[in-house]
C-alpha cells in the first residue's frame, strides 16, 4: 500500500507516505521502512506501529494499542511525534526507541498532551536517543523485565519530562546498556512517582560493567517521590550527578556504597530527608537541606545555601548530628539546642573546615541552672569562621554568644557579669513590668499645666476643661535595660466652687482620661500600654496668691509585649494591672514690676501599682511585686501677664523644676531570677508655655517641656488645653 496521503487499512509503508484517516478504519498493525512516512489522524485507531531507519511517524489525536508483547509504538533509528493521543501495550512498552541493523542514526520522539502506558515500562529509550514528554502521562503496569519496572527507562540517552506525570514501581529507571557511557535525564515541572520503589532508580543493566555517568536534573517545582522513601537511589559502579533546582522534595538520596553520588541543591531548592552513602553535597543559592536523622557526608560545599540540622525534629528535643569530612564555602546552618539540659544539634567536621558560616540557633527548654558552655561545632582545623544569626542565642533570662574554643565553637555567656547578656525577652519584661510609673507621671501635671492659670477667670464659676498631650521618655530602670516610651493621651474634667475658707476659694472636681504608650526596645522588641484613669481633685486659691492642689487618681493599665528574639523569632505576652496615686502641691503666685510674676511651688507624689504575673508565648515567666514611687518636686514658673484690648490677657512663661525619686527597689522576677526596677535619682525639668484668657469664660493654654535625669530622660513633651467656665 503505497498511495500518497491516501487512506489505508493496514500494511507496510515502504518509502512512501501513508495516512490512517478514520474514524472507521480497521485497527491494524503498521510497519514503516526505507524512509517512509506514516500519519495517524484524529479519531483513528491502530495496533502496533514500527518505524524503521529514516522513517517518520506522526500520531495526532489517535489511539495506538498493542495487544501482544510488542510495544505500542516502536521507533528504530528514526523520529516520531505523538500529540493528543493514547499509546499503550498490554505486554510490552507503550513507547520504545532504539536501534537496529547497526545504524548510527539516533532515534528521537516528542510526546505532547498524550498518555503512554505499558506493562513493565511505560516508555523506554536507548542508543543515545532523545525522548521528550510535554504535559503527558506515562505509566507502567504490573509486569517486569529482569525484575525491573518503571514509568520511563533511559538507556544512555537523553530524556526530558516537561510537566505531566510519570508513574511506575520506580518512577524513572536511569540504566546503562552495553556500549553506552552516559545519560541525561531532566524533570521540569513534572511529577515522578515510584509506587513501591524509588522516584528515580540509577542502576546499570545486570551484567553491564565499565565507567558510566548519569546526569539527573530535577527543576522548576518538580515533585519526585518513592514508595521506598528514596527520591534517588543509585546502585552499582555509576557516577550520578544529581541537581535539584527550584524544587521542594521529601525523601532520601541513597547510594549503595559502590556508586558515586554527587548532589547539588540550588536556586531555592529544598530536600527533606537523609543522604546515605553520598559522595559530595553542594548547597547553593538559597537552597536548603533538612535532616531527618543523623547523617554523614564526606564532602560539603556551600555557596549561599543552608543546612537545617534539626530539620524535622525542630522543637522536639530530639537532636541530630551532621558529620562532615571536609567543609568549604559559605552558608548557614540551622540548629536546635536546649541549653538547660546541655544538649543540642551538632556539626562535626572531622577534617578541615574553611570558609565563613552563620549558625541560626533556636533554643528551647527551661531556664539554665548554670552557665556551662555548650559545644555546637567541632572541626579538625582549617580556620573556618562561624557567627550567630542575630549575634546571640536566647536561653531564658540570658543570651549566649558564640565563642571559639580551640578548633571548636561553643555557646557561652559571661559568668562574671551575666547582666551584660540579658536576652531581649528579659529586657522587655523588665521594662514593661516597671513602666506604670512613667505612664502615670506622663498623665499627671502640676496645677498650671493641668488647668492653666485659673486665677485669670472668674473663680466663682464652675468649669470644664480638657487637655491633650504627647511625651517621650527614655528610661533605664535596670542594668542592661533601656527603652523609649512615646505617650499620647487626653484627660478632661469638671469642677465647681464648693466654698470659701481660710481667705480663699475651694474648687472640687472630677477627671477622666486615657493614654496610649508605645515602648521600643533595642533589637526591635516593642510594647504597648493602654491606660485608663479617673480621679478627684480639689484646689484652694488664696487671695494673697497662695494655692493648694490635691489630686487622687485610679488607673487601669492594659499591657502587651511583642518580643523579637535574637534570632528574629517572636514572642507575645499581655497582662493588666491597677494603680492608685495622689499628688499634693503647695505654692504661691507672686507679682512684681510691670505685671511680671513668679510662681514657686513644691509637690509630693505617691504611687502604688499592684503587681501581676504573666507568661510570654515562649514560656518566659514574669512575677512582679507591687511597684511604688515617691517623688518630690520643687519648681517655679516665671512669666508676664499681658493685657489684651478685649479685656483678656495672655501669660507667656518659663518653668524650671528639680524632681527627686526616692524609691530604688521594685523587684521583678524573670524565670526565677530577680531584678530591680530602679527609677530613683534626680531629674531636672525645664519648659515654656503660654496661657491665654481669650474671653471672660474661655481660656487656652499650651506648653512644651523636657527633662534630663539619672534613670529617666524626657526628650520632649507638648500639651494643649482649654478651660471653659459658666
């Protein structure tokens, strides 16, 4: 049957072109020889198709099914394309590429959007052939040849799988045949599954000897897995160069002890599993290997990759040891430790270690009972440099440094002065446990700052007022602890004249307010305090300038902490507490000269904050006793009253004060270790303000201030208030 582009039922195509058009044509067996060409069109169905040297096969939208032991499609020293088709064999390979008659022509085929099925092998290619799959499904059945079963078999050829799936007892068998020397297998965005065997089996055919090289690349999101737990299993005298590129795999890469296995992880690839009888490992360009057990690798090179020694045991206190013969390059090792039990992951380099590496150490467990160093790296020499991600490792109250001990590296803290090594969690807990006094004093003010100059208004009237404020404090309440507190709030109140006595007028009032403080600590830890306050006050204004002001306030504080540990991980905590405080102020308004005035005063402040216990999400515990504060303030305001044409006035002024905090012992226990929150010492305050009686019953006042002191500085403060009488 030799008609050009004509319909045909079956037969031999010898040097001509033939088309199976159907549907409707009988299902027959075809043989193409001597450069002939066979096209099987959509809807057609055939039995075995064999194409010999120089022939061409194109199957498009058709079904090819061999009912015997022969392949569905066999290409010998020729080329073919299979598109949108189904090709299978009941007893042989679905697709077979090979050679015959001593020809030097390498077979090749491209399979696109098709399904290939076979008995022992879905598809096989040999004799330096080229086989490419595009978004196709390839699978083997339950048969075997010499005990082997695989979705695809690569005999010393080039196989590329772009997308799609490959399934067999072994997903892909990379084999060697007599006369072959090397093979290349590329899995690009595809899924390869070995149902009970390996994802990729690299093994010569039985009886084949001599040097062989297998190059395997798994890239671009490919998934490779094996029912025996092996992503790759190399057996026999063959050199396997395996590269995983931008793919995340779970399973082992295994050699039998006679194979040479070189593994490269690169370009954000990851492998979670063990490396058994590996020859060398390279971890590059943000790739990662996660261990599932103790492992030994003779040679490890790194170029920007990481090895997670804890791997799947993260947080379980089941630690791993990675033993390496020689180490070179640069990269990161992730490790787990429990410094309290003096145990952890270990990197053990038996030979030389060269290069530069970071250790990302994640510590867990209770508070260490002693400060004994913990060894995390041992080497045989070589001068490698190791450092810690974040610079320190947190272990409860203290942070540990990485220190060199001969050719080894240990986690240690300073036993003579451990407060220099307080952990970020400890610093945050100490700071937020003692922040209530600065919050309370940030809301509190002397009479002039709170109500303006009420002498400028009609003192026989009742009034309402509100003031808003913003302040920043820099506090160092304990050794090694400092934080910045930025506070904003609003407080308002109402008062009325309640009587006259002792040559003056008495006012009594109530106040309500709220403020929010944001705390920032070294290393990025933060905290927040929402304060809610209410209280009573009374003010006496004497006719000779003397005055008295007393305030009692009750506060509730809602506190939260967001700790950034040394390794960058976070921990959260929150708690509430209450306080009661009061201030007593006595002073005198004196005028002189041309409407100038001076207003000296003294003030005593008492504060008691009830303690509360809380636990951070990382297990750090805080036990805080009651916090107290006693402050004395001596100060004065200097200014001038300037009359306005409408009958009002303004008072610009400067103010100075000296403040002394007397309480120097407020205990905070962190994980059972006691610290003292000490805000005692002297502070100098200075500021400027202006009060304006704009109308008979309306007064505005504003103020800026700053202070410097031993434990507390206030870089800036600003407030704006208004009072209305009626």
